[in-house]
C-alpha cells in the first residue's frame, strides 16, 4: 500500500525554544524530496519527527490521513528505512550489519544487491573475507575499519535491505568525495523506485532530480517547489545554487 505523509502545523520545542515552527507540507507516495537548510535550521529534528523518534510539541503528522500516534509504534517504525549522521556499526560481519540478522537468517543475494546500489560492492568483494568480514576493531583484532564514506554506504545498504516504503536520509553523502556522491545520485532513482524519499543535503547539485525541494530556515518553511521553479523565483535557493555551482566550473571557485 502506498504511503502519503502529511505534516500539519508542526512545531517542536526544546527547553522552551522552538526548533521547528508551524511547518505544513505533504510527502506524496513514490516521490523524492530534498530537504535543504543551513546548520541548525531544524532538518534533522524534522526527519526524526517524521519517523516517530520524537513527538511534536504542536501540530500533527498524518499517514494516509490517519494521525501517526494512533498507529502501533513498532509497526510505524517498520515503514521507514533511515540513515542518520550518527551511524552505529555492530561487532558482526558486514553482511550481518546490513541484514540485521545472523548468517543463517538473511538473503545473501539481497545483501549483494544492496551493496551494489549503495556503491560498496567492489570494496567489500576486494576484502579477503568479502561480506563475511567482521567490523569493529576494538572487539575483533582481525576486523576491518571502514572509512567515513564507506560507513555511510554501509548504512545506506542497511536501509535498502529493510525495503521500507519510506526512505529518510540525513546527509547520506556528507563523507563522500564529489565523484562518489555523483555516482550515488545517479543510482538514486533506481533504489528509490516505488518509494517515498526525503533526504537532507547541503549540496544543491543533488536536488536537480528531486520531485520537490523544501527549504527551511530557523525551523520555518521558506521555499518549496521543483528545481526549475525555485531557480525561476530567484530567491535564496537560486542564490545558493549559483554560489555552489561556481566551485565546479572552469571560471570560479575551486578551479581557479
């Protein structure tokens, strides 16, 4: 069954200070949304509100028109595949980290597929023990330590293995170099097919393929629309996009 999320008058406060204030928008089934904003704008808080880790101070979140607090909490959690910035790796094998199960209780071919979609397959296959390589060197002396970018890819593979109808990704490419980031976004349409997806990013080049872009500032919604619509408006999104683009062309930024 397709899942549509409606955010209505949503606010969240910590110690009397509003981090999210009166946000209202919808996430349609099967569409990709980019959530943009400066550090501290409330993006991560919003993602955690959507997947039920936090409760709102005001307003409500509806799933297919029904308040989420009327659902069984554990059942609601199964609807989301999430990647947050703080990634915890278990002291088990790579495959077991992805599947969340021991070696006798997961689909190995599905693990391979998720590794490929996340861009980690070649790295894992280059290891002596491949997907059976143990992680967390503080526990196992012969464990492999993954880089920051590889850890992000493993977390993405784990979210994809869950095969939930809604993907929530908090800066999923923050530790990747620009080439690896571009490769991931080229695959994005494939692994989000049939799913709703919301991802946070500071890099506006990643938003071109989004069905909708949502910009928030100081916890409030400031702009929303497609890339073309927001560029035509000439607002903050267009200003930031042009600024970031200057770093990747032959005339400015890092190429000078």
